[in-house]
C-alpha cells in the first residue's frame, strides 16, 4: 500500500461531525476542520506513523462511559462501553479502514450478500430486513416451507479475541503494513471507565474490539464474515419466486439470521455455527434468540432448536425484534403499525403538554419524533390511509390562554379550505367540525414531511433554496457574517404539508378542550403597552399600569416581594407634557433659526453692497487717472 494521501485525510475530516466529543487529547474535529495548516501538519505526522508502522502510546488509551442497551437497565450486563479516543487516531484509522474496505471489495474477500454491516456504501440494515421479510411473505403466500433462526451473540463486541482478528487478516491476505499497524494498535491498549464521579483504574484490553474506534467495525465484520461463510456449506438457502437462490446465513454485524427450506438443514447450520463460535471463544445467547418454522405457509411449534442443551424460544412464545422490525406468529404488520401509531400519539401528547414555545416544539417534531417514525414506515407495509393520518396534523394555538394543541385530521376534505391560502390569511375554521363553529384562525406557518418550514414572502407552493443570512427567518447563523443556502417552502398552503400552524384570532361558540378552557400561566408578562392592551382586551381609556404582570421574588431571610417591568411606550400625562415640551422647543429652535437666517441674509446683502460700491469707486478712479494721462500727452505733443 502507498503512503497516506492528503486528500484521504481531508475527506475523513470533512465527513466527521464537528460536534463529536474529544478524547483524552482534548482536541476535537472542529480544530482540523477550520485550521487547514494544522490539518496539513497532522498529515505530515500521520505519514511518519504509516512509514514506521508503529502507533504512539497516547493513541492506545481510551476513556470509557457506560450506556444502557435496554430501556430499564439495572444489571451490569445490560450496559455497554463506548470509548472516547484521540481524534488523531480516529482520523488515521478511518483512512486505513477505507483502504481496507476497498482492498476487500476489489478482491471479493467479503461477501456483501451475507455480511451487511460495516461495509461503506451498503444499505445493509434495510436490505437485510427486506430480504427476510420477502422470503417469509413468499413462503406464506405460496404455502411453502421455511425455517428461520434469529441468533444473538453474547457480548459480541467485547468477547471477540484479538488473535481471531489477526487470523482473519492473514487468511484474507491483507498487506503486512496494515496488519502490523493493527497488531501494534491492539497491543498494550489501556482503558478506564467513568460513571458519575467514580473513575476506575487503568486496565489492559486483551479481548474484544474498542467500540468507538473507526477501524473496529470493519475488523469485526470481516471476522464475522469468515465465521458465517465457513458454516454455509452445511445446507443451501431458500429460493425466491424469481428463481434466485439466497444464502442460508445473513448477518448484520453480530445479528445472524439463518434461513433454510428444511428443518434438518437449519439444525446442521446451527450446529456448524455453534462449533465455529465456540472455537472463536464466543457463545450464543439462547434466551435472546428466536426460531420460526413454516409448514405449508403456517407457523408450527412442534420443532425445537437447541444451543448448548438450551431450547431457543419460538416467535409464538416471544416475538423477536430484529433490526427495528418485530416478527410474530401472525406474520403480519398490523400489530406493529398500531403500536407505532400509539407511540406517536403518546409522543405528541407529551410534547403538547410540555409547555414549550412553538419553535421548540417544531424542533422536537423534526429532530426527535420524525426520525423515529421514518424507520417503521420503511420496514412495515403501512397503508397509505394510515400514513396520511400520521401526516395531516394541525398545531393550533390560542394566545389569550397561552395553550397549544396538536390535532389529527383524518378527512382531507376538512383541510381543503386552507389550500391555496397564504401565510397571515384569516380563514374560518367551521369545516374542521361542529365544535369549531364561529372560530377564525390565522395561518402562521407549517412544515412539510421532511421538516422544511414555510417562509413568508416566498410566493410558491413547493420547496426552494434561498441564500439566507442573519436576520432572515428559517435560519440561525453559527458564525458572524455567515450566509448559507437553505431549503424552505413557499408561503402558500398545499397538500404536501404535514403540520400546519394556526392561531385563533376569534373565539367561537364552544370551548375546545385543552385549548380555550384552560390557561397556561406565563413566567413573564408583556412589557409594551400595546401588547398589554392586546392581552387583556383593553381600550385606550383604560389604565395599563394596573394590568402589568408582576413577578414574585423570594429571598431567604427577606420579605417576599414582587417586581414589575417598566412599561414600554406607555402614554401618560407626563409623557404628553414631555412631548409638548419637545415640540415647543423644536418650534423655538425653528423660529430662532429663521431669525438668525434673516439677520444673516440682511448682513450679507449689506456687505455685498459695500463691496460693490467700493469696486465702483475704484473703477471710477482708474478712469479719471487714465483720462488725465491722456490729456497731458496731447498737450506735450503740441
């Protein structure tokens, strides 16, 4: 392999997240992203390490933190360690990992139809789940036979031996330069773990890969590919309706799925995998593994599979969740879709009751809820009617009470009254239902299915890319003077919006539960006089000072008191007198300026006249002298 190129290092740093946590070195990716000269110096240093084939000792340390594997984790085996490594080491091994993946792919040393995880450019998780779902659906529809095993390795990342990694690299003919670097990296690697204020002592990592390392994923995938390919000759895989023979074992990192058309073939492969995993000093976890046998398109429970004399539960006893998709004995997605809709309703209600401002709620919808919904929509066969129910929602607010409510609209005909309307347009809300009779709402914004917001002043239905800077809506600059081209939607409402924001401007006949029948107390009241009048529906004759919202202030050992903000733009007799005083002073200044201007003009005219008279006298004097000289010259000639 040739030396590391500068473009490889730049590509790694460019793709890295600037907000990534720094490791023991204290340096983050942001330093190398915004400092090209430091990045060039880093490349010089990494080239030296590549030539020598040695890794510095500072790269062989990691700060570990515990993160839970499950929702309610209490035992130590329910947690895994994520390591914080030096950024320089991650950049170096990212480039090495990319070279290793390219080498394995060009020489066909890794079968991407079997091992999906850890290979760049492969949509492994979605393809793995899609193929398993397709084979089960075809067996059910064609009334065929199929045996499926979902196998789970116990602490796979933490129990894979380093010798197995080196053996795998040797068997796949990886160049010695790369093998020596990896061997030197894993030798004498130390780690300590922190939990709260407690930090353990340093200990050597003699088994398992380092989670968080940029090359560990590739090494683990390569080792698992060798184990799964070694067990394939035991039996052939199932055949699809198109006539293509599928591999009997599919793996996404440590999640293995065995599929055969016969039960004995599935037992043979399971036995072969068990022997190989035991040889690698690893083991399966039968309690988290599942089995399923289809006979003539129906699930049967008379066949059992064992791992080390422990029976594997079937999906009739316990459904299995593999790569985000639930498989149960019904072989349908109805239950999972209903569960997803229920979870979505719970999330939306929690956000609705949180009391957050509207823009923060929209941020939670876009970055918290939307990504959780997209994956079930990909892996489950969700009817379009259900998707439309999930998408069509109205976020309605009532400023008088400070309440907001998110409602679902099942019937599209109720929304047609908002189509082709612009932002800030007031629309009657009667088509939404009988309880909305007499209500008037104002369209204040919205966002589409991908979360792109509507922008006022963009007269179009679709999405456009605008160059935005500080002061523009829908954009928040990170640096001074920064400008960026962002995607926004036009201000005209159409059917592609998923959430439409409405503000009640006129209350109707009936109260809306959770919107107009309750009041959310504000922490701070308005300061401007016009907004106080608007909040309490006051006229110009009412005294605004009596309606100022005071804030209680409590201090230990002192009497409780309250503070009131200074009212802005408040019109009082003192303010009017001050205004009249300013106007009178302005008139005096104007009159004085006029008098001074007239006096100056008079003086200027006088000075101009004096200068003119003086000039005329000088001209007359010169004429008299010239005539006198002329007469003298004539007399002398005679």
